[in-house]
C-alpha cells in the first residue's frame, strides 16, 4: 500500500478482527452466553487493536519504510 497511514490502519483493523473473533469464539464455546460472547468480542477487539498499535510502535522505522517493490 502506498499510504503508510492506510496500511497502519489496515494492520490495526486486522488485529482487532482477529482478537474479537478469537475471544468471541472462545467464550461462546465455553459459556454459551450471548451477552458474554458480545462482551468478550468487544474486549478482544480492543485488546487486538491495542496489540496492533503496540506492534507498529515497536517496529523499527527501517522495516516500516516503503520498499518500492511495486
């Protein structure tokens, strides 16, 4: 992706989706509560997004730089 901010947003969004999916499925399997599943999906999404931001922040600038391969 040419726009760094769009690429960063995409990465954070994907971590959000993965976190929400995994947390929601885990609670749905073990508890069966719809409310608990929804809460777990929200919390998992928030934690996933926070993890994505943390990963982007910890990645050195050289690795985030555009490599002009396209």
